[in-house]
């Protein structure tokens, strides 16, 4: 038994969507009592920190309906079934930015919201960017605008509230730490 494990007694799928599934679980707690959990299952994701030869970070601005506002973010997307994270990262970079990269480095993977979701995101740095003439197209329901900002400009946008999502905040902090060392 894992420390503090909660044993699933029953599980009911409440919703099955294109991106997520929602489950309601009855669980037995470590102290023998029972409780309920609402769990979001997600196939996993990747995010890319694209850095130009000039040291600019390529961001996408896109509208996020759940927040009813636009955010600046590093390019990202969900893993397709059976797809390796690096392949997803390359695909998403091309689709969202029109760039390909010659250098790839995996820097970290983490759970985005482990209190209720199992989404696991893989973060990559992409360098040696080259703009493609005929790049893959965005998904038909995706609309983005590209920005290329310095690390200092990203920090300003973070302070202004234009950057709020965890993966992009993580990327900026990661780059700040690299710069200090």
C-alpha cells in the first residue's frame, strides 16, 4: 500500500469529451472512512519554450474561453494517443508558430493540477529555429497571434497580468534561473 493511498470503491464516468473525461469516485481514506472525488483524466500534454537566435521567446496569444480573456503562452498541445512527447512538441511548435527547431532539450515534466486532474505536461526548450514556408496548419478551432519577446519583456507581461498560466510562468522562471547561473 502506498502512503496515504485512497482505495477506489466505485467509479462512474460522468463525461467523455475530446480532451478530457470526468469521473466521480467513492474512495476509502487511509483512516477507513469514505469520501468522494471528482477526477479529470487527460491524455497529457507538451509545451515548448522556443528561443530565437536573437534570444527572443516565441509566445502565442490566444483566447481562453474558460477565463473569458486572451493570454500570452508558450506553444503547447495535448499528446495524441501513442504519440511520443518530443514528436508532439515538434508538431505543436510547427502548427502554432510555423517554426521548426534543430535543437531540442527536455527540461522537466510535471502534473499541472494533481488535486483533481492527472494531466502530465512535458516541457521542452527549442533552439535553432527556422521559419517554414509551408508549415502545418492550426486546428480549425484555434486562433493565435505570435509574439517574440525578450526575457525582460516576458517578465513585464507577467507583472501586467498578460501571462497567468503555470507552464508559461514556469518557462519564464526557468529562463531567469539559467540567466543567473
